[in-house]
């Protein structure tokens, strides 16, 4: 009957004949981490710009609302103030929505560029890993064939 340590040695010898290189996995992790960092940067910049747009829109709206809420001497002035406020609010909305659209467009373009670059990097890494693995397996197979003779 085979002893446990004989079996363990056989398994160790078997796996030693087919070495596994973790460099490929490490490179893949580094590539993914770099992509995540770049994507986070794009998202944070978009959030900052969106916050700036929203803050400016709020300040402008409150300023115009302050003008519209001032006491008037003529009742017709209230109607004019409300009309002016509504008109300015519609104009600000159009301007700010266009600004948000520009932010979204920039995010979309940068994301596509990052994904294309990442795809190229991943493809290159995979090709290199497959070539290295093929060479390693071929070498191991030759050693195993030579040892078996």
C-alpha cells in the first residue's frame, strides 16, 4: 500500500513538471486596476463639473427670485416680474441642460477611449501570456518525454 508522503511527492513532482506563471494574472490585475483608476477619475471629474453647474444654476435662480420678490408700487409690476422670472428660468434651464449634455458627452467619449485602450492592453497581455504558456508547456512536455525514456 502506498504511503501518504509517496503520494504527496508524486503530486508535487507532477505539478512541478507543469509550472504555472502568475505573472500573467498579476499583469491582468495591474491593467484592471489602472483602468478602474482612470474610470474613477472620469466619473469624479464629471461629478465635480455637474456640481458646479448645479450650484451656479441654484445661485442664479435664487438671485432672480430675490429680484422678483421685491415689493412693487404698481400691481402690473408683479406680473412683469413673474413673467421676467419665468422667462429667465426657462433660459437658464436650457443653458444648464446643454452644459449637462456637454459633461455627459465628454464622459462618453473618454469612457469609449479608455475601453478601447483597455481592450488593446488586455489583448496584448493575453497574447503574451498564451505565447509564454505555450512555450512553458512545450518545454515541460519535452522534459517529461525525455525523463520517461
